[in-house]
């Protein structure tokens, strides 16, 4: 859509183990919801298979709404595997200590699910894992829950079974009831935050997990490195520029050519030459990206025009209205009405 697409955003089929079971146990039809949101068939036993992340996020939101269960993403994320699945789980279970496991998690989380970023921050008395998803995923509250519960489940081999984080922050608004979130994530949870994070006490990360196999750890890490390289190669430079622009918004300062070039590790002049050779420019990509985001945001009736204007980096709703006329030839309310009349299947 207008140069901005979620087609390349993916999640490993192995992470979706239990999706049908949890859905059907909630009194819903897995097949009906999957068909409605366009979630393709997948085999959770196939560690090399990936499915569209946007469709998965929509599935979680629809299932949570239809079942009146604001904890649906948490329930799926805490689904217990009978054995570790995939190289990331194997590496975490066989890491030398908790800090090594967190380093592996932040470095290679994107091999399992397309996060926009995953970072490890070491503070005076704790270690924090931060992550976030692309703003292209308009509905991502249940996805944030799912990721948090999944991360805790993946780290269970390193800590005690009933371990809970030191603190958790989620970008999603607070649910109606906190009981489920507190049971799985602990009591120190903050909602409506800038980023998702899980904090771990520094003094709890030095212990080695039981039955850790160093040889198996090295093998899993080599496989993760290979997968990471293959997935990184799939991103061309223009796609990377778009992603940097998306991540910089709503701040226009962060979406400047100079800053984007620096974050991509190339010179400003080299980036300009590359874009020119591909018949585009940074300003054109910036405008096209904001236009594509605007169309996606306008599809969501839950987002006000002032909120959309802010998310796109406009100084005022009136500036967004002028841009809407330039992009679509109509004011935002008319565009929203037309988009809602279009078929929703993608």
C-alpha cells in the first residue's frame, strides 16, 4: 500500500505452537478467524517456516475481542512446549549463564519474529531487554503480551520455574483485569509505555542453568548467526531507509537524511547516490512512507485524526489535513470512510 507493506514482516511458525488449541479452548473457531484475517496454514513443527506477522497480530486481536479475553496473547505466549523448539530456544537453554542468554536473546530475537529493534541495556542493579514492533502493525497490543509471555517462557530453563521479572513495561494500555498479567509477568507491570521491556536482577544472572551443554550452545549459536545473515540479506537498502523513517517518527528530526545514513552505517552522499540510481530520493521516500502509514492508520477507526497527525510527525492536525489533500485529494474523514468501505481481506 503506497510503498509501505507488512508483507516482509514475519513470525516463525514454531512460535505459534498451540494457537489452534488456545483459540478453540476459548470457544472460538480457529479456522474461521484464520480465514477472516488471512493467516495462512502453517506447520509449527517446521522451524524454517514463517507466516505473516501482521495477519498473526490481527488474529490475536480478533480472538481477544470475540472471546472477551484481554489476556489471549498472554495465554498463547505461556503455552508450554514439551521440548525446546528451534535454535534460539536451544541456545538459551544451554547458555553459560543468564546474562549470556539475554545477550543471545536480544541479538537473535529477530530470527524468530520481526521486531523493529531488540536491545540489551545494563544498569547498576539490573539488566533490561527492550523490544518493539513496526508501527505498520497498527494493532499490536496482544502481540506485545504474546512476546512478553513467550520471552519469559523461553528463559524458564535458566531461572527457577516460578521466577518472575523484576519489572515489566508494555506499550499496550492496561487491561480490564490485571490478574492474568500479574500471574505470568509478575506484579511490577506498567502499561502504555514508550517501549516493551523486561528487567532482570543483575545478581540473578550469574548462575549456570542445570544440564547446560556448551557444545550444543555453540552449535545453536552458529546456526542463529547463519539465519541472521540470511534474513538481513533479504532487506534491501531502500527498505532499510523506509524502516528507519518509520522508527524515527513521530520525530521528524530523527528522520533526516544525515541521521538515517549514520544509523545505516553509510555516508550521506553514498545514500543519495544509491537512491538517485534507483529513481528516488530521501524526501520522496519520506513522503511516500508517511502517506502509506497515513492510509494504514486511517483504516483504524480507533485512532483519532489528532493522534494520527502526531504519529506521522505533523506539528498540528491542520498540517495533516493539508497533507491528506496532497496525497489523496480529500480530507482525512473522507479517506477514512472510503477505506472502511473497501474489502478488508488482504
